[in-house]
C-alpha cells in the first residue's frame, strides 16, 4: 500500500509499505478515506514542529471505514465509518492519573511521534475509534478532530457566558474555536489580517472583529471591552508575537490560552503576567473530547458542513502542501482523500 512520508524537513515522498494486520492490541483495521491537513502537519513538513521525529508518516485527522476486526472487538463491525483518536497515552503517569492523558509523560501522537493517517490502511485499538454521524460525509467528518481541539481550548479557558473572548486568528483552528465558543454565551472578538475572514467570522457568530493590519489589537480590544480588556484570550494564530500581544490585551484576572509549538523566542515579561495575575495555560491536543463533539453534532448544536474549502487526492499531497504555502486567501481547510 502507499503512504505519504516526510523523510526530513521539506522532503515529502509517496512510499510503498506493507499493509498492516490486526493484532491483540491494534484490533481494528481501518481503510482510510479522508485525512485533513493541519497546521501542525505543515509545521512538520517545514521542520518547525519541535515535537516531531523523522522520517514520519504524518496525518492525525483520520477518517475511514472498518475493514476488519479482531476477536476481542465488541462495539465495531466491518463497514462502520469512524474517526480515530490521535492520542496514545500510558494511563500510569501523573498526568494520566490526573485525567489529563493528552499530556501524558509518555505521550505518543499519531502522525507526530508514531506513524499517522496519510496511508491507505491503519490498524488501531477499538477504543481509539468513534462512530461517525450519518449526517456527515467522510470529508466533512475530518473536521471533528479540529473541533475536539477547540473544545479542549475552551475547556482549559473555563469559558462562560460572563466572559469576553479575544480569539486571535481565524483559520481552520480559529473557525472551529468560534463554533464552540459561541455555545458558551460569551461575547467574542475575532482578530485576523484578512477582511474576508473577518466578515465570515461575523456571519458565524463573532460580535466584533479587528483587522490586525489596520488596527492596534491591544487598544481596540480594550476599547471594545470598556477599557478593561478581554477576560479570556485564545491564540489560534500561534505566531512569534501572538502570545505577547494577548498578554498585553487581556484584562485583570483573565486567562490566556496558548496552543502553538513554536520554539522561536517571544518577548514576555513577568510584569505582563503578575501585574494582572493572569492565568497562562497551554492547551494541547484534546482529552477524550471526540464523544462530546459528536454529541453536539447529533443534537444539532454544531454544524461542520461547508468548512472544508479544498480536497486533493493523497497522490497529489505535494501539490496540496505547496498550495497551502501559497497563502491563498480562499484556503480554510484542506483534506486529502484516499478513494
């Protein structure tokens, strides 16, 4: 079978590997049908993801159909459509015992530390699979995984109806966060550099927008909050300066959520945090949030249709990554298809 491997930064290859077989542990064989391209996949391709190891078959937003099951499988059957949890944790370390397996001390992430979903078949444990709602196509269902990341970030932020949220960045991640954040009842300010994206954010539930290229984010955010500043800020841009901007913008006793993996130095002072007693929290991956995301879809509270902007055959993966690098403003979410 074929797979997409990042041999080293900037070197993408389509390789031939053996089709996996089910085992006692990896007891479900999945025929991959669709897999999304995430910002972290782009980071691995360009060598900017400090967590990645090479060579690596990337891809962690993995949708497919059950091709075969082991004797110890009880909930899935051949033909079921599923999405795969990307987190593999030990269950024994401090983080796991505190119910935070997404930051397990022995963490493995599919597509980062171990091979992921950019391949025709993958074998995984049954408990890593979640049945898909019939209302979503396989391509649309890819967006469930980014939604779990959004749920995790809003959970880490303890976002509620009394908050005003500053959401920095309105790409695929930012748009997913907005969909979850608006369910909390919070006021939402979205900041980005593209007017078209900001108009889309307003149509999708944002209360206010800021064009970073035309306005001072910190000053405008304070103006929109009566001078206080947002009570919660979430960094969905993850640029070199974004954390510093949010620390300056966020009001006293607020929470700042950082999600990036950049190792570039950024200017942060103790005074920024201590003077306002800010909570600065990381939000990584997701912590068993697939069930919650799927339930929101089934209850009609979350609509993932129309989120994917482009699809490419997995055989054209290089073209897809080059297109992302073009920074075309029409790009929202790109999905590789395997059929």
